[in-house]
C-alpha cells in the first residue's frame, strides 16, 4: 500500500509538472505578444487518511490561472488609434465576423486591454486579428446620450468614414470695434463706417453680414449716438437688424456703451452683451459688449478701428484623421480646422477580473465567476484612462520563466526518479518468491 501510494504520488507529480511546463511554454511563446497576460500553475498537496505507524502518499494536484489583473508596460507607437488602458478597466470589442454576419446589435462583447485599430474596407476600427472597437455614438452636437451602463444595448461598432464631409455653421460673432468720437460732434462729416463680416450658413456656404455704423451729427455739441445697420447677403441684402447705440462721455466711463435700443432684429441682452439677428437659415448672436464695461463696441478718439472680429463656424471640410482622448472620446478632425466628437469608448469593469474567460487574440468574456460588468466613463469611478499612440506589452518576464523552467525540469526528473526507485523496490519484492 505504501509503495504503491509512492508510485501514484510521483505519477501525479509528473502530470502536475507537465501542466506547469505548459504554462511556462505558453508564457515564453507569447513574451512578445501585445496584451498577453501570463499564466501560473499552483500546486496543492493531497492528504489521505493514515493509520498509526504507516504513511500513504496523497500526491499533488495543480490548478492553473491567468493573471488578467496584471498590467504590462506601455510602449509608444505612431498610430493614433493604437489604444491601451492605463489602470483598471478594459476596452469593449467584438469579432468582425459577428458584424459581417449582419447580426445588427446582437453581437458578442469581448474585452481587451490594448489593440491596434485601423479602419477596414467598411470603415470599422478593426485590429489585424479581426476585433472591432465598440463605443456609444454621439449626438450631432457631440454630446453622448444617456444610455444603459449595465448592458451593451447602446454600444455600436465604431465606424469611420474617410470620405466624410462636415460644415460648422456660424452661430456667434464677437465684435470689438472703436468708433470715432469726433464723428458725432457738430460739424462732422457724418460718414458711414462700413464693416464686412463673413459667416458660414448651415450648408457651409460663405455669406456676409454688412455692418454699417451711421453717426448722428447734432446741430451743437456732441450726440455720442450711432445707428448700426446689419444687412445679410443671403437674404438679398435685406436689413436684419437696426440698433441705436449711445455711448457714455462721463469721467471714468467715457467711450463705453450707455444704451442699446433695437428698431428691428433681436433685442439687446444686457446680461451677456449680445444681440441676435436672424439670417437666412438661422440666427447669429453678435456680442457687442455689456453696458458700462470695457470691450466690445467703444467710442474713443477719432479713428475707426475694427480691433477684433472673431466668430465660430467653418466651411465644408474633409475628414483627415481620427484620435481617441484619455476619456475615451473619439474625435474626427477635418482639414477646415473643425473637430467633432463622434463616439465615446467606455471602460468595462467587473468585480473579479481574474474570473473572466480567456478567449483568442488576448480577449476575455464575462462569466458568473467574474461578476456582472458595468460601463464607466474612462477615468471615472475605479477605472483608468485610455492612452492613444500606445500598446500594452506582454506581462511575461522571460528571465523569471526560464528560472521556473529549470525548477520544473528538476522536479519532473525527481518524480521520474521516484518512479524508477519504486519500480526497483517492487522488483525486489517480486524476487523474494524466488
């Protein structure tokens, strides 16, 4: 009984060390695989019932585990859509085959800590191994809608159209213009001061607002009053706004706006110093300054000076690149200088990361052992952020694995030696009969 238990224990030792050798082989083979998580083998002794005066070997069992919670070092790359997770959390991906099968939103979610994503023939951000990045689609204004965080129902394969065009209509203009105070004095010439401002409509077409400042020339003294006329080229030159501007000439406040009275067009909003004019296709807020404050429209000296005229909006542009920021927002950049948020990549987190099921291509699936998943904003809650232009290297330590290889080889040889010894002892027992 004791001799046979020694034999069984050594056989179990051979099998256990063979399993450990398999994990070492896998780790070394994937030492240069991006995103690979190393496997480990743990031995557990088996104890059998022993009567007094005898001992029976129980043997050993082995359990293997992939240490998914370990993170490898990040290495920089030249591709803006090479992504890696810095900290806790994973990127949601799905097999390209699921999208090709036309399964709409009924595709499996896999998890990955890194990936080199590039647009495929259909524009999906895909790795060379066929993994497509998932994200929440943004609204036209770039905001992300409120979507469920415990379901993949709101996730979509991220699709980038390289032939995409965009335009950004002008909705706000800031005017900082100085009007000559001498033109509102008695005897002045009363010349109109013209100003042309380009803007872009909803279709990206360039249009113009013609702004005319007409001084009020009094019989005596100074009126400090101007009439501002705004004409829209898209409306056939029609007047879309007429305002009477009065400037202060008191000590300390000289040259600042005193009052704004509208004749046509939107009323003056003193809280932010804007007027709103309706152009063909929408409205534009024009900031002319708050009453009594510096900036905006002023009346000083004797020179007409458009100090600063700025606006938002842009003409039609072609998409030139796509980048992902640290919060997971996917930005499309256009040659017109416009950028637009088109998706947000969430960070997927589970309670027990090492309980995930290991799949091909360094991906993982949610299991009952891992716990339910939750979709966080990158950098929020327990999750880390997204690093672009980066990949995560393998967690394998080749030097450590080679050391383990030597130890495993010695242990395997020792177990084989025990089997050889037991065989010789059994042979001696057989020879007793002779």
